[in-house]
C-alpha cells in the first residue's frame, strides 16, 4: 500500500511503525473471509482492509478522528484472525492499537460513552472492586430489562448468577511443590478471573505444584490489557509497568523459569511488553518479562504432562482468539486434553470469535450476541458433555447462552492429575467441579 507520510510525521515512532505496517498490506482481501464483524455486517469498512484505509487516511491527514472512523474502529474485536490469515504478515494488532490511542487523544466521545468506559476501566482493573460490583449486580440483574442503555443491560446479563467465593486474594503468596522442586514460576492471576472464578487459579497452582513447581504470585495490580485495548495508553502503561517491576523483583531474586498466564487476553498483552516499552528506560525488563511469559498450556506441554485417565467425556474445545491468533497457540491445548484422555471436539469455524473480546460484549452488545449465538450453535452441534477454553471472558460469554458447563482447560487437566478414590468419569467430573 502506498503511503504519503511526511518526513516530519515519520519522526514519530508510532507513525513510523504505522507506515511500515500499512506498506505491508497488498489489498488482497483474504482477511475479509475470516473477519467476524464483516461476516455479520457485510460492510467492508467493518473488515480489516476497510479499517486499514480509514486508519491510513486519519493518520496521514493528521486530522482528529471523526464519527465514521470511530464507529468502525470501535466495532473491531481485535480478535486478530486477520493476522492468522494474512499472507503478507500485516501486523494489524499494532496498527489498530495505535489507532485507538489516536482516537482517544483526538475524539470527544458522548458523555455517556466516556462515563461507561471510565467505569469499566476502574472496575475491571481492580480485583476487589470488581468482586464487589459482582455482588451488587446479582440484585440489579432482575431489573436489567428496565435499563435505558442497552450496554448496561448487556453488562448485567453477563454477570454470572453466582460466583465461587474467593477465600483470599493470594497476591504476594508462594506455593511450594508437593515433592522435589524442579522449577520456579510466577503466576499472573487475572483481575476479573480471580473475582469471578478463583477455582481456575487454584487449579493452576495445584497442577503446577504437583508437577514440581514453586509458584509465586507477584504483588501487582493489573497487566493493563483492558485499558490498552480501549486506547488508554497512560493507564495501560502505568499498570503494565507495575506488573513488570513486580515480576522483575522475582527474576532478580531467586530467578524464574517462566511466567505463567492462564488468562489468554492478558497473555497476548504481556507477550507484547517488549514492543510497548521500546525506547523506554525499562525496555530490557519489559523484554525479559515478554520472553518468559507462557500460557499455562504452553508450559505444561514444555515440561510434560504424565497423567492420563480412561475417560468417555466429550469436550468441545473453544479456541480463544487471544490464544490462537494473538499468541499463535493453536493445537497445544487440544493435544493436552487428548493426552489426558478426553475426546476433543472442534467446532465448525473455530477460528471465529465468540464475541467476548474484553469489554466488547458490553460496548457492542448486538454484534457480540450474534457472534455468541453462532459460536454456541457450532459447539452444541458437536454434542459435547462439557466446553473448555483458555480465557475467562470466553467462558462468561459462552456460558451466558448455553446450559452445557463451560470450564477452563486447566481445570480439566488438574482434575485428571488429582488422585481420587472414585473412578474418573463424567459423573465424578461434574461432582468434583460442582456443575
């Protein structure tokens, strides 16, 4: 793609990077076939290629973002399916992330939008505040149909009917291996995840300690993924820097073999810290954190999973976009589940998003609901006993529209690895995981 940035504009690192990405695009249109919003809306401006044209025009002209551009950029899920499809390796993620930053700097959103986005950034990056909001949402949920704003209705409808009580907020604690120590790892828990379903983190800790890991949980607030994808650069970088400093203390101390992430939306962001903090005094530390970061399934596959059960349990596997497209971890979770003894079923169009995408299902509820219904239809068509995925957002999104239990992949792996007096079966699985 031909670009016309001036030398003065190219002196800005973000514009220079945007120019590099734009020039890589050859207008082929392969991305249209795998873009969820284009599949639903049929508007080329709601495809990666269309958005690239809008971003190019906005950045080249250095004009404030207009309503049309904002509408179509806001509709992007950042699922990154286009990056998996693109034959030219266009790094759409860095381009759309910067476009969102530019929009937040130059476009004045309606007051209701600004308030809602502020609330989401505050609540969803603070584990305790989010947990408190979940408590009150249970009382407000029956009144959701009366809410004047469809986005508020969506927020309440996504609130789980019950949450598993977190016995404690375990940041700053260390968990010793059950036998001989082989590895020392840090676990990043996820702000929303620990408040909604602490069982995921507990399963992760149990499995890792059983596999010989000393598990430390750093004292950090939030990885910054959510405000990053909302274009709030200052907020996201502040939170990310706190995370980097917290993890670096563990690296400098007794060292780390890996940084374990079981919330894939966070993982994609953390693995990009090196880019986010380029030309920053902490670039070296940021790059080190990115290099050590692994999804829980990547790490387990790396050290080996020695457990297997004779099962007749059908698992519908939903590949979270942030894992399969953002981190290019495509087959590992399925292979681990199969190795554990599960029958793994992959739905049609498994590359398409479920519509969760961080805060997308609350800010763009109509499109998100359509994508959720399509995803659930393809999963239910396989007749699974249970649905597994690697991201808490996907779990909430899918479970809001189906009666099939939805769990995290690590919960199933931990269940197989945990000794039991009763035979492993679908009945005992449902009993042990409280379905």
